[in-house]
C-alpha cells in the first residue's frame, strides 16, 4: 500500500514537473516567436525607410528605438541631410498621422497645441470649439526647435512629457503612439533659443545626423534627380507598433548589466567618487536617472533588434552615447576647451569595469 | 536554481564560468607575482655578489654575521612584496561574473552566458518566460563552453626579466668567491699610562718659561726652551708615560749642561781684578760692582770712568797714578794667578818624584812615606791641575779685559782719550761676560724648572699615596690630635661623629688634601706613633674616637721638641676692615681691590723671601708660587 502510494506520488510529481516544463517550454517558444516578430517587423520598417533614405543607419535605428520606446528624439545636423524626409518616411511607413511644425521666433504656443474658437453648432447656437494644433499628430516633426521662443518650446515640451494638452479648462490627451522628432541646426546659433537642460532631458535620444559619405551622396543624387520617385509603403500598423512597445518592456536585464548602467550613470556625475578626472574637471552636471532609464530601455530594444532575449553590456555601451550626450552638461572650462560630451562618455565607457 | 532538463547544461555553464574565474585569478596572481619578482631576485643577485666579492673584506666574523643578518632580513622583506602582490591579485578577481563574462567574450555570445547564469540563480517563480528564453538562448548559442580557451594561462612580459635575474643569481652563486689576500696582523698598539697633569699645573709650567731667554740671542737656550715647551704640550696631549717623560727631562737637562766650573774661576779672576781696582778711588765703583758679581754695574762704572777721562775732568796726577797702577796690577792678576798655580803644581810634582825615588832607594824597608801620603800628594796634584786648567780658562776668558786694562794703564799717563777708549773696550768685554752670565742664569733657571717638574711627577707617582697619608697625619696633628684613635685607617676616629675633613685644598696633581679647620675640634688618644687598637668613631655620631695606636711608644704627654711662643700684634686703628675680612671679600669679588693688592704684596714678599732663604723642596716651591699666582690681584673680577 505504502509502496504503491509512493510510486503513485512519485509518478504524479514527475507528471507535474513534466507539465510545468512543457508549459515553460511553450511560453519560451511564444517569447521566441514574439521576439522574432519584433525583429522581423523592425527589419521591414528599416528596409522600407531605407528605400527612401540613403544611409544614416545609426540615425534610423535611433529613431526606431525612440519610436519603440515611445519617446522623443532630438536630431541635430546641418540642413539638407534628410531629417524631415526621414520623419515623413517613418510616418508613412507606419501609417501614422504626421505633422510638421517649422519653429520660428514668432511661433506661438497656440500654433503648436491648438486653440479654442467660437463656432456655430447645428442648432444655430454658438459654442467654443477646440481646434487641435499640429502636436496632435502621431509623429510630429518640430523643425529647428531652437528658433522658437522658450514659451513656445515649453508648450511643446510639456505636451511631450505629459502626452496631453490643457487648453482653457479642458485637457486633451494625445493619441498613442506619439513621437516628437525635433531638429536643430548646430551651426546657426544667432537668433536661436537653445533648449534649457530640463527640456533636453525630455528627449530620449539626441541623434547626430552625419554628413553622408561619397557612396551615399551618389545614391541620393540618383534618387532625387530622376523621375523615379520612391513612395514609402505602410509596413506596420499602429497596433503593431503599440505591441512592439509593450514587448520591448518585457526584455529582462541581468543584474550585472543593470549595475553597469547604474555605474555608467554615476560616473557621469562630477560629484561622484568613481567619476574620472576628466568628468570632474569638465562636467557641470551629470545625467539624471532619466538618462539611466533611457540607456536601459534602449539596450533592451537593441537586444531585441539583435535577436537576443536579454540586454547585454554591449547594448548599454551602444545606447549610452545617444541617450546621455544631451544629459551631460559641460562647465565653462569644458566649453572653453571644446570638449565633446561624446569623448567624455567614451572615456567613461572605456574605463568602466564590466563587473 | 534551475530545475528540469536544462539544469545540467546550466550547471556546465556554471562550472565553466567558475573555472574561467579561477584561471583569471591565477593569471592575476601570477601577473602580480612575476611583475614584482625582479625585486627579490635583483636584491638576491646584488646580495650574492656582495657575499662573493665584498664579504671577505669584512674585518670580524661578528661584523660579517651582522651583514649576513641584514641581507637576510632585506631578502625576506623583498620576497614578501611579490607574495603580497600575488595574494592581492588573487583576491582582486573575486567578482563572480568575471568568469562568465570571459566566456561570453571568448564565444562572442554578447553576455548570453552571464545573463543566463544570472537569471538561473533566481527562484523559478521569479523567472519570467523571457528569462527562460534567454537561458535557452544561451544554452543554444554556447553548447560547449571552454574556460581554458576563454581564459588562457599566460605569463606576463616581466617573466623574462625574472628568468634572467634568476639565471643571474644562479650564475653568481656558482662563481667562486674572491680570495682575500692575507692581511698583515699588526701588533696591537701598546697603551701607555700617560702622565696626567692638571690644567693648572700645565698652565703654570707654560708660564714659568715664558720669560726665559727673552732678549738673549742664544740658540742653545732657545732650543732648550722650545724642547721644554714641546714636552709640556705632549704632556697636555697625554702622549708621554712616566718613563718617557723622565728620559726626555734627563736629555733636556744634559743639553743644558752642568754648571760650569769655569764660571767660578772667572769669578775668582774678577774678584782679584776688583781687589786691585779697589785701590784707586777712581776705579772703586768698578771694583764694588765686580765684587758683587754685578757685571752690568761694572760695565756702567767703566763707561762712566771712561767718560770722565774723555771729558778730562780735574783729576790729580796722584789719582791717575794710582789708577794706572791699579789697572796695571789688575791686568796682571790672571796671569799671576796662573803662574802661581803652575809653580805650585811644579813643586808638588817635584815632591812626588822625590818621594818615589826615596821609596826605590829604601827597597824592602818599611815605607817611610806612607801610601796615604802619596795618595794625598796625588789628590793635591789633581786639584792643582784642575785649578790650573780653570785658571787657564779664566785667563782666556779675561785675557781681552786684561789687555784692555793694561793698555788703558799704559796710555793713561800719555793720552787720556786713548785710555778712555781702552776702558770702553774693557766695558764691552764686561758686557759680553754679563750677557754670558745672564744666559747661564737662564739655563740654571730652566734646569730649576725641570727639577720642579720632576718633583711634581714624583709626588704624583708611586709615592703619592704615602705622601698624601703623611699630609693627612700632619693635618690631624695640626688639629691637636697626635695620632690617637686611629689604627689602620688614618681617618677613623676623626673629629666629632667621625666626620671627614672639613676643608679640602688641591694638592700635588690635583689631589685633595685635608686642611684642618678650627671648628672640627680635636681628637683624643695617644701620642704620635703610639696606641693600640681600632678607632671606634662611627659615622654620623657625635662621639670622639677612642683607642690607641699599636706603635705607641713613650709617654704621650712628653713633648721633647723645643717650643717657642710667637705672638704678633697689629696696630688696631679702628678703621677699615681687618686683613681676614679684606682677603675674604677680595676672594668673593674675584681678587680685586687696592687693599687686597697691598695685603697680597706683603704676603707674597714674605713668601718669596722664605723660599729664597729656606731649603724648601723644589716641588713645594712650585706650589707656593703657583698659589700666589692664582690669588694675584686682578683689575677686573
């Protein structure tokens, strides 16, 4: 009796374990499928963008990362490098609404977020009606954002952060996904209003748009000077994009990777004992915790893009520059010496031990 | 921890990660060890080289052992440095993920292994499907983790330096040590018991010869003084023992020579000349000076006489005649004395020959002239011979003066001026003799100093203790305690309570000598050199000592010595301080003050008179003079 009972119990346990294992295996396969779909979707999106935009792989990946992270990007580069084209292409490929705001000094907040007007209803009565501004698109291109006054900049940046707009006494939520891609020209500084540090922190990435190389220039000329115009197709729905955004947040991060990101963040702060000498000398203020969040989120997305299921140290390293370069503020000496935050961050990454 | 079929594979990953981590720690330890190993190896090479080539030169085995000990300590310390480095290297690689990260790097798995191991350490219900997927992904990506390839054991570059130094150490150790040439063993310098004189004594000796030879151009005397000063400096440097010092003193004394007998003959000759010159009133001052051996005065008198003759003062012819006669007789005195001595010697020789002939004629008959008479004859002959020799020397010494006097006598009646010149020439002769006399006096004074030094040394030498004992006995007797109450210990039974001497003064060689003080009272007991028993005085008690001297002889109350009561009374004017008060006050003020100077002069004069008149040992003369020198009046304290 006892022996038969024990055997039965053992068999039950074995059966239970097998069921658990089978369940786990099925979940793992499901995860693997989701990850594969993510990679496939992003690859398709990247290819579609690539049909229009020549080169700029890093910028495209950065913009896609911001899009998956559900955050905003600041593109910095000289005019004519295809920034507007990139954003327009992205919106078309995603089938999302797109609006472009050219920032000028006389631009008013209402021009960005919208305004309330008196309108006549069907009964003939007159009522206030809110006319949403360009900010209410899924993808907003804020061109030359540093040319607007701080007041207008603040209105945009508040909408970016809160994902809602309050006009009068009514709050209007922005539709998900909502992605603001702001551009600014690093050369023309006259008549501009540089973004304050607090506003800069709201951008997930700051992407430097490089000048295309010789090959890319050839391709650009061939595509833009002939009658063969390429029109981007929609390869991803809005719903798919929201799923990808949710998926990216599920990617686990091992302890050592997270610790690396934390140490990286602390090393950017001149007050911290682990900060290198160059940071202590040239940095006025290091990155905020929002910076570490951006780094880690970007690392997760990159791991997914690379076909992995967990973020790695390399993902953190790659994400560190676009996520932190606008969050590390140089002091006067650093500015005077012409120090680049990118070089400071590279120095930190080089010196930071892996574990 | 992970369960199920994947657990075995994950365990394999864990093992590989641990192995990789261990290899990393080994690498780190070896790297630190080998990078620091040149330190002890280099030190060892140098130390070994020193042992091979320099150690044989070390003088003593104890010094060599000390050097070896120092080298060993240094080697242990330098050896500890790489060992500590190795330990720190081993401990520095303790973080658990390092091995897994090394595997990831080797397999280019982008942290899959590290993340999988990290996730697998979580509890099952904390692991998400994404974590399970990450673990499965890691297992798929890295099927065979290879820790050996991921972390190869490598020798650092500094290994070759260590190997080179190790070879150097081996090479040096195989070399034969340098042969040290046999060292000449020098005999140990003999320690001399140098004569030790106090600074006061040395200062007194230096000062004593300071004035000697001044103004006299005599190289012999100057050399002797220089040698004496050198001797004193060597004594100050403690370079001479007693034997060497006495040898040097004897040599110095010999160099000064014995008191010349010739001087006595010259003195006699001068006295003869004086006796003749005395006969003339004009030459009487010269005679007086010559009689008293005051040659400078005689020279002066001769010059004055010459001046008088030059000035042709009114001198009667009879006076001139007497002077001429006196000068002529004086000039012949030396020759006449020599003739007399020669004649006496010839007479004695004739007498001796006569006695010898008579002896031969008498044959075996009893000797009429006894042997004693013959010996007496010979003694007299020798004496005369010696006198003749001295007279000859004196005549040679005085011959120039004789000639000058004779010439002056001859020219006196004819030409007074020329006679005066001859007298001046005679004065020059006398001056020369006076210089010689003074040099001789300095020599004798230097010899006197040498004798004083000898006395000083004798008192500080073997007989010093006995001398001190005598001094103590003397002091006790002076206090009215005639030797009683003391047996073997001369101090036992002294004074009230057996107290020691009341006051000490410096004796010979700085030795303290007790001087009786009135307040010490007097002892009781037998007479001098008498008594039997031990002194019973106890230190600290107020009782007198008792007992008798074992050598007690005679009646202690019988005093055979002649006694004379001497009393001195001074005129008490009732003004100023008493002499003792003046001396006491001057001593406190540093021997200054006009009253003290007056008193000092009185005492010093008396002391000098006594020293000259009485026969006092030379050593004591020195101390008396030294004492007065020390307490001499000073202008400033």
